[in-house]
């Protein structure tokens, strides 16, 4: 017998690519920035507060 390595026939379960990870991360960060921006506008701009809640600030 020779001392050669057997081929790795196990399936590859990680089908994500670097590009997919980048897009997912960008969407998460973008969503968080959007929520933060809406919250800051809600707390500081009376017209935005009234539009969202229906009550004046």
C-alpha cells in the first residue's frame, strides 16, 4: 500500500460567498442606520413625530 491521502469526498455545506456576506452585512447596517435616523427624526422634528404618532410633540 502507498501512503497517499484519500480524496475528501465530504460535501461542502457552506455555500455562502464573500460577496453574499458583504451584501447581507450591508443590508443589516443599512437597516440599523434607517431605524436610528427615523428615531432621531421622531424625537427631534415635530412634523415627523406628528406624522408617525398622529399627536403633536
